[in-house]
C-alpha cells in the first residue's frame, strides 16, 4: 500500500490505545488513515522521496515515529508547542533532507512544510493526509 516504505526496514507499530493517549494529551484528532499508518508502520524507514506540487519542489527523508526513536513526534510537539512555534492543531509527520519538518493540520486537513528557523513562513504542500501519502507513493 505504501511504496515509499523501505521494505528492508522493520516497523515499530504502536497500539490504538497509545495513539488515543497521545491525541488526548495534545488535544488532537487524527484521521483514521494516519492512525492506521502508525499502527502498522510507525518508525519504519522510507525511501527518500522528491516530488513537486504547483512547480515547487519538496523532499521527504523520513517519516517521524510516534513514540520511539531519537526524535519521536511527542518530543517534536513539546519543542514546538512550548515555544509557540506552531498552532496547537499541528501534528508532525516527516522530515526533509535539510531537517525541516512536515506538519499535518488536524483542524483543516492540510499538510505544511515548516522551516525550522522561520516557522511562520510555512508552505502549503497539499490539502489532505491522503494526498500527502499519494505524493510519496507516486514518487518513491
């Protein structure tokens, strides 16, 4: 289903209960498609992907793990939210080659690339998590 996943990398799946606890703690509501992704593929490596949207180039180096690894989503949320660098409805998804973060807006169903140094200069990537996964699959 996800051609961008590295077939040689092992996932570190999370449970529905762990996802629900994270949603409750951060007052977020994730779409079922994203929950299912984490339940099956959390922490699994990906093939680096480069794609274009409306003439702008984007790249994704890795998907962020929910609760494990060196930089899990929970840690990124704490960093960004404690410094008021992102809206409270934003959920970290992935990282670019340059270390910039992709965020999913849980309120509006949009995906953004947010520069680390200028978080207010976010770039709209696409209008749904489904489209984000499609872009990764089409260009893997």
